[in-house]
C-alpha cells in the first residue's frame, strides 16, 4: 500500500476507527461438492472514521458492505488486517475484552421487525445492555431507560409495551435507544431506513442527525440508497465485490465521480424529476453482478466497465488489480484509467 | 388514444376477525391505450390491492370487491365468470410481481413456463409455442436464448428472472401490463436495465402499463399519468409533469419534500411527515390525511373530501389544495 493511499483513507489526526487491509474470507468446505477455496467477501478494505463523522458505505448486494460492518464489531471472524478502534487493534483482543469494547461500538439493524425480541417489553429491550454491563442499580437503570426514550422521541408510556404495538419507524427508534444505552462513540447502521416508508424514513434520518450533533457520535452508515447516503454522510466509500473502488468527501463523490462504476451507479438512480428524467443520459451497465465466489480477474469491474470497453479492453484491466490511490487530495480511486 | 380501462368507484374490503378493513375505498380512474400509469403510495395505501382487484386475483372471502364498474376493452370485469377471466388473464392483461423468484415455478424449465401461456391463449402447438418462448427470451435481452430456455429458474439471477417474468407477461401481446413493484427487489444497476427494457417493450408492443411503486424517481422516469393513494383512497390524479411541478394535495407535497434528493443542497434538513399512516381498522372521520396535515382545518375532521378537478387535468381530494 502506497504512502499516499494512507493519506487518502486515513486522515489520522482524529481517527476513531481505522480499518487497515481488512479481509474476511468465508471458506467453502463441506457440502455435496466438497469445494475448496474461499469467498473473499471483504478483500483488503481500508478507511478511517473520525470522531463525530459519518462515513457512508455504498454498494450493491453481495459487495461486502454488511460483512465489513459485522467484521468491525468482531461479530464474524476476521481473516486478516487490523481494526484499530480508539488507538487499539481489537482483532487481537480476547473474546471477553472484545465484549467490553462493544459497549463503545454498537449496531443498528435494517429490519426493526426481526431485530427486536417480540417477548420483551420496550423497557427490557433497552435495559438489557445496561443490566448486562451492570450500569447501576434498578432505579438508576430505570432512570436511564426513561432518559433514552425521550432522547429518541418515544413517549414514556411505551415502557411496558411490546414491539408489535409499534410501527416500523417507532421500532427503529427503540433499536436506536438500545444501541445508545451504553453511550457508544460509534454506531454501525446497516440499512437503518431501508425497511421504512419514505415519509417515516425522513423522521429517522433527522433523528440520527440530531443524535450525532448532541452526542458526538460517529456513524458507519451502510446503505444501497445513494440519495440517502449523500444526505447523511460527510464522506462516502463505494464498494464493489469486496473492495473499495472509490472514497472521498460526499460532495466530491457526487459532483465528480472518478471510478466508472461510481459513475454508472449515480446515473442509474431514478430522480424524482420528470423533466430531468426525460433528457438525462443514463449509463446502463450490461450484465449481472459477478458472483463473489469467482470474481473476474484483474479489476473486478472490467467485464461490465464502459471505460474499459471504450479503451478497447486493455490488457491491464484484465490482468492487474488496481490499488486504491490518490487522485486528488482526499479523493482515492481504484482504477487504472480514471477519467474526471 | 381510446380508453382501455375505466374503473368506477372500486371498493375492496377484507373481512377479518378484527373487523372490516377498507383496503380500497372508492377509487375511480381511466387508463388510455398504450399509456403508462403510475400508482404511488406507501405500504398499506391500497395500490397493490387496487391492481389485484382489477385482475380479480384476490380470494373472496376474505376479500369483497364491489364497484360500479371495471371496464376493460368494453367488458365489465366485475360481471365476468372465472372462466372468462382466466381466458383474459395472461392473454389480454398480464401481471408481473416484485419477487421474481416466488412467481416462477422452480421445477419447470423457463422455456416451458413461457410456452405454457402461449399454448393456452394462442392455440399454438408444442413446437411453435416453444419457438415463441425462445423468441420472447431473446426480446427481453437474455443472451443465448435458445440454450437458456432449457434452464430452470434457480439458474438465473434476480434481474434475469424478472426478464423471464416480463417475457411470460408479454408473450401473448397483452394490451395491459400490471407491474407491481417490478424493480424493488433489484439492485440499482439492474433496476436501470429492467426499466430500460420495460420502456422499450411497452413502446414496441403498444402495451399500456400500470406501474405500482413507492419510488417517486421511478414514476418520474416511466409514467405519463400518476395516481397518488393514501389509506385506501385516491388523493391525487394528474399527469406526471404537473404532479412534480405543481402538486395539489398536501400529502403529495409532503411526500416530495420528505425524500432526500440527489440534486438538492446536500445538508438541507429533510421535512418529514409527522405521525403514522392511519390504521385501516380505525379510520378517522373526514379526510384520512387530516391528522398529519399541516393545513388541516375543522372541516377536514368532519367531511371526507371528494376527488374533484382542481386544475387542468388535475384532480385532488382536498378542501384546501395547493
């Protein structure tokens, strides 16, 4: 990894989380076919998140964005690389020590219907981490639960109600309250608004922004929705088949994307504007997403890449995997032939 | 362009143990031949039930479909027998669904599944119907169509399966295609392919498309006319450009303001709609949007506003539009 890349992906001054060359491989053993090898779900990912910052992680299904989130929390075994949180590499810690670290980094899930235990009341759901981590006596915990409810904008009469009595948006508020219970400094939010209706989505996005302001939280915001990511993130990383192909400030990414995949992705988003839709040039990518079991050689994107086709399918794209390198200050791209 | 489909005062009620659920509540609209009509609304607004009621695909009971009339090419679908409907469905009117995995039969080759509907409706023999299936697979952009017709659904990706569904739906040259969230389960680059394909094919086959979606961006790029539904009722109906440029109903306005857009000032605060959509079992008296509406007045809590003309070609169900 070149020094300049390190600059692009880690402005180390105030880094809360520093992910270095993270790899998660799922071995393909057993089964009827007795296949060997491994699925390289996350294949050498680098980025940092500063305190109080939101990094958006976008990509299509199977690109490894959720696996990245889970690997950071050590919810799945990491194959290689480092996850440096608050100056400490947590991949080397014992399971018990990791558990303690998780108080400072929490997760919010996509589906508020399946991520809350239906047999627990809201008070039990939010209180569970407080009890597990022995944060005070019963009275103090009760006090903290009430405080959390008001933080996420739920009425106090929610305490003894069950998840099924709430709508999707309210359940996501319960999920946020639970995640905030132990005062984390980082929230990993995996598609937190994707299951919600548009009118309710905006409520939850605004709440997340308010919480960030108030509590100084950092977010890793994982989503396939590029409009939502643009709205909430200061910086954005684009993933394709286990690798980051572009990472820069959100404003920069949407105004001047450099990677052909980012360009295609942005042009594929339907815009709520019929006049614009009628005139806009779309880059429609041919073909499907390749399987992560057998990704294409060289640059994973080359079989679908309009830029490679325009250049007459250069040998280099097929042979050599491009590394993430600085194009301008704080704008890194993994492409042999980037074009502004 | 002549009228293809006329729906007048359609009501669909589900009789459940908890009570009667008015899923579709007095919906009226007209679709012209070859036109793409978008239906937008949030979950539970009644957009899918409207489509399923028109196709009469809902089990009765628990559903009960009533209405003045649902005229399709001059015939009233509400008066038809199941046999007459079966002859029509898959032939003159076809439907594609959100999840292409569950709508295809996993134990039959896709070529067979396309040929089946051709054989049923077009009176072709096994060989001709198979050839038609291959031709359709080629039309929807599946490479090596002749070979791929022998594959099973699990051998196709999500986007390719949706192409197969479109091939089945269009195989008998329907005059109406109902597409219920056809791209919601797909990735954004695959969605772009499928929307492009639907645009091209509806033009080529002169098929009218009823496109049901919650995505206002998809509507903007595909539809000529739009219906906006809220809690089982039609709240606004107009052409697409007017809907985005001059929305009349406060719900439509609020919906447009609540979505993050790629072309807005990035850090602008979103304006969410407060509260939740109403519980259809306990519908409020008066306008169903009134409890969440910033412009609601005393009258809105008492009376249900009818869908009336508020501008040229623009209808809205609101006492205080714009």
